[in-house]
C-alpha cells in the first residue's frame, strides 16, 4: 500500500482523505512543516506528499518546503493543495508535480498513485 504524507493544518481535508482512501493508502498526517521534516527523516517509504499552500513555520513555509523536497528527493511526487488558483501556480513553480483544490484531491491521488 502506498504511503502518503499529508501536510495540512485544517482537519477536514485530512478527515476527507482518510474517509475516502484509507483502505488504499497509508497516511501520515502532519500539521506543520517541522513535523513533515521529522516524518520524512523517519519514514523512507513515503511515495507522495500532499502539501497545503499556506502553511508557515519558523524554518520554512510551504513554497520553500516544496523546493527543498524537489531538490533533495527528486523522485518524490508532490501534490499541492489550495482553493486559490494563484497559490496553486506558486506550488507548481516551486516544484509540485500538480496542484489542485481540496475537492479534487482524491481523484488526483488516485491518478498519481495509480489506484
């Protein structure tokens, strides 16, 4: 089963993903960039990262984190989420393979993970 790291500070998108895809995907849920850094170090089997566009932290924000991941783990699939098209564009320019709104996230994960 694929492993997906979700970096999301809102509860409802995390619950939606678990409700819709928990039988097909192992999820690691985080709310901060710092937690995401720790999970990536501890879990080498992560196949895909879902990254909300507007997560800020003392170390980096979502855009910087996407750039960092693309440079350090170029084979990792990054899917950005935002309901704002301009933030979706920023995520793709930062290195995300795809960016979508929250409502279209489930089909995007099914596509990228070939479920």
